[in-house]
């Protein structure tokens, strides 16, 4: 193994991975339970159920992914930009709300596909935003020759 690979090695904390899975399971169950109420309600009540379900979906999905990212321990120091972390949570939540709105607005195949596309786009945006919040502090590799 090269010295560069040893220097960039990482470990995974299995406890945080299991916590991430638990967050995903509980969040999914909660969202499905709340989302069932959207179809049964009308008017202002329907909007509140949609908002609650979207918040639960966005925050639980974001929390599951962020916990999984935290489980990956790098050998170099890593910090996070709190503003960008909050922005990524906001993007995930707003995308989830619009995706659920599109799915529940019209119970057709077209409505389901449109909602799925909205959720995929939001997931891509918040994933890019979440990856942007990492700040790795790289140590110079002056003690090794990487070209050998």
C-alpha cells in the first residue's frame, strides 16, 4: 500500500451506520403514516398534512444521509459550514414538500412520475449542497514523494 493511501485512509463507525438505518426506517414509517392523511383530508387541513409529511420526509432523509456521512471518519481534520448544512436541509425539505404535493395533487401515473422527478431533482440538489458543506483541512505531503 502506498504512503498516500495510508495517509488518506478512513474508518467507518458502524454504530452511526446503524443509527442512520434506524433514522431511515422510523422516518419512512412516519412519512407514510402522515401521507395517508393527505388523501383523506380537504382544504386547509390537507395543506397542513402535506406540510407535516413533507417536513418529516425532508428532515428524516437529510438526517439519515448526514448521519451516514458523519460515520465516515477521515484521518485528516474535517469541519462543516453550518450555514451550508442548514441550506442542504432546507433544499431537502422544500423538495420533499413539492414532490409530495405533485404526487397527491393528481392520482395518475403522470402525477406520480412528476412527483418522482421533483424528488429526484431535489435529492440531487441537496446532495450536492451537503457535499459542499465539508471542509477538509489537508496536510501537505512534504514528507513523501507521491511520484514513486
